[in-house]
């Protein structure tokens, strides 16, 4: 007789998530170091917001995407590759 309830499939292991977070942090740090001139010029524009709201919001959005989302995606991909290469749990 077949089981009507499938076995639960847990998400990524804690070790894999730690590797992902570490690689994301390294990617974020590298992007800040590479674009440090942009960061140092943009910080005074953030506060006080003397420009129109749309320009300020656009600047914050671009900075958030470029320094948080992209390193997160790159860090996740690299972290998964590293974990699969050096992990000992045999998960592939």
C-alpha cells in the first residue's frame, strides 16, 4: 500500500546556510571595496535628503540592489558550489 502522505523534504542544512551567508558577506564586502568611491560619494546624498524624493528613492534602490541583492545571489551560488565540493554529507 502506498503512503498517501509524502515524506517531508527539509530545506538546506544549517551548514549550507552558514556557507551561503559567509560567501554573501564576502561578495558584499568585495563590491563595497571595489566601488568605494561611489559609496563615499553617495553617502552624503542620503542624509539630509535635499533632492526630490524620487531621485533620493532611486539612489537608495540602486544602492540596495547593487550592494545587498546581487552579492546575496552571487554568494548563494558560490556558497552552494563550495559546499557541494567540500561538504561531507554526500548531498548533490
